[in-house]
C-alpha cells in the first residue's frame, strides 16, 4: 500500500525566522548538514521539510533543494521584507516551476496588522507574473499554537502531482551509510515506483552500477513499496556508501542520458544583465547534481543562448528534469540565476 507523501523545501533569507518555524512544525528531525531534514505526519500524510541555508553563499544548494521539492514554503519577515535575497529565491522558485506551497510572513507578532497587509500586497505584486501567482500568503507567529497548527494543516493539504508516479524510476540520493553489511541510500523519490527487489542503475558515470533494492523504509517504517513523493531509505548490496555521494541517483535503465559535454539552449532570465561569452564557467544544477561547465561557440538569439558545454563531471537527466544555470562568480548582491537550460 502506497503512502501519501510530499517533500517541501523551506527557504528564506537570513533572519527570516524559517528555521524557528520549521522547529515548531516538525515532529522528528533527521539528517543535518548544510541542509536539514525534518518530518511530520498530519491526517495520514508524510511531510518532509528540507531547511535550506539562510546565507547568500549557496545559491546552488538552495536550487537543488527546490529542484527535489514538490512544493516550497518561503519565509519573509517584516524585518527583511522583499530584500535582494528574497528576490533571488523567488526567481529560483519561478525558474524551477514551483507552483504550490505557502509564503509565510514570519514574526508577525513583531509588526502591526497594517504593516503585514502592506507586505502581503507587495508580495502579491511581485509574484503576479510568476509560477507562484496562486500561492497563499499567511502570517505566522511561532508562539501562537493555533497559527502553527493552521500552517501544518495547509502544508499537509498541498496536493501531490500524481502524474509523476507513472514516470520512470528516479531516486535522488542525498546521504548514504552502512548498516549490517549493506549500504543504505537515503533520498527522494522524484518519479516512478519501487518495491523490494526492484532493479535500477546508479548514475552518473563513474558511479554506474546495476543494483537491486533489498528493503525500503519510509519515515523509519519498513514498507514493501514506495512511489514519487516519498522520502525513502533503501538498502542495496554490492556498493559502498562512499560510492553514493550526494547527487548520484538510482534510475530506471535506459530512461536517462549520462553526459559530460554537448550543446544546450539557455532561456536567459530577463533580469540577468550580463553577456554569456566563450570561455565562461557556470554552475549547472540538476536535482542534487551540481557541476561546473565551461561554454564555447556561443550564439545569442533574443532571450535564448545556444552554446557548446563541457562539464567537469558527468550528470544524468531526462526530459522531465529542470536544469538551472547559475553564475556563482558574481557578487552576492547581483542576480546569479542565468536561466534554465535544455540539452539539445
């Protein structure tokens, strides 16, 4: 029996109060590194919250979290308002096609109702022409138990895109460890279904290896199967945990491309103000995979740019993946989101 689950990225600028909100919403904390995983169950639904770094030094990490999320909660406080970091995060969400979630005005107890309504109006104006235009905006006081309960219920009520379940197997791994002689790969089911004894292939090169799934856990409970939307731990034999770094994926054989060079078309963000030139290097983000790419033979046509690229390492993708290009070398208060890319 499949369980109803959803993965929700929680983002927001420094001093937005996002981590304080997550701590109030969660029932159990999982792995904590540069990103932290939290869990709660509401009305029979498993919800994974992924808390992102609050500083501005990690746009590629924030992009990866948004990429593997089904929905996002964006935290904005009356203190930060719509600052530059909020703007960049809104662009990341829009470029990565986020349509569901919440925008939470945090620390509402430290502001007046009039200021909160003014901030809501400013937010609606900013998101009106983006994929986020229909996302609900709510004010939150973490000391108000009813407000927290309402936010938890709203997150759990977000509908999952069930069409992803019919896609090929794609499990994006973010952690791995050894247990009882087997490697446990922990990650997010991005599409498809798996069951005990399902077969797949670890990608990209040089990690390629065919594997069989020995057992599955969801929210620390043994299950016989899992589907898109679940955060899972799967036990697999014949591969070491250090061969399962963040970014590798378990995919369905023959349902992906695995490359380190080619030509792509970039749909350049209209707010990105710099030319793309031969020899430039960028971060290319696809799910948890991040690689530095160098471009050449650049040709511009309006708002799109075609270029050859070579990548420092292989990456795996299919036609449903969103690939984001980020200029990590720009100063933190200059828009670094170049746009989305399609490999030709």
